[in-house]
C-alpha cells in the first residue's frame, strides 16, 4: 500500500508489478490518472486499475474508463461493491476468442494476443481495445464506425487516428500470423495470414 505517487514510482522502478491497482485519483503529490498516462509509465499501463474518488463527474469517469482496463467507484462505497469490482477485474485477465478458421487468446494482464504458441508484443491501450472489439463482437469483420465507437466512444477523433493505430497493431500481429485487412468501402477483417 502506498500513500503517494513517489512511493508507488519507487516500487515500480524496483520491478514490483501488481495484478491490480486500486488508487484514489487525487493523491497528495498529484493525479494518479495523469501519472498513469505519462510516457514513462507506459510499462505499467497494461495493469488493470480501479479508480476511487469522491468526484461524481461524468467527464472524470469517462477519462478513467477511456484508459482501457479500468473501473471507477465513487466514495462512499460498501466493502461488497469493492470486492465484486476486484473479482471482476481479476477474472478478466484473459478471454478466449474464436474466429474461424483460428483461435486466439486475448491476455488482459500483459496486453498481448496469443495464437497457438506465439505471443504478440505488448499492445498499447488503444491497440488492445481495437483487437478486443473484434473479440467481443465475435466477428471477423467490423465496420470502421463500429471500431471507432467501441474504442473512443463519443470522443471525436480525426480520420487518420484509427489508421495510425491499425498500422501499429498490424505490425505487432504479423509475427503471430494475424492481419487486419481493409475491405472496401469501410470494413476491416481480422484473419490468419495465408
């Protein structure tokens, strides 16, 4: 248990990586959301997080959920509510996804995709949300608008934003034999490379 960002940072630098982070968004020496979003902390961005706050504001809650693998709980809260949220986050470490003609596993703990005996490089939060969109929809193909809605919600993004994330995701999926192919006019298909 850490009372400030400095103590937590020191622990992370000593290679302490928890399965789950439960943190107040306001700590004495800064914002935990800003801390996790900073460049130097991308190495722990894959760790699921439950944010706790007395702030009951839609914008703050939205920012927390847009981190990807996170949940939000408003003070005051009951022990049972927190316990259920912890169980839900820890149970969601990995999910099996089946797409004909191949099976793949999405690992929520390491933010990687596993196909057979091969594992992808760790994905960024947005790349992970894109591949998860295919898995959760249980479809090999998704419309561009559906991916944007799933990953960014109501936030307006530039046209090229999805393209950049897809390009980087393709580079990480190629070594494990997967590709995301564009199907005109506005569709993307997840498939095994042949």
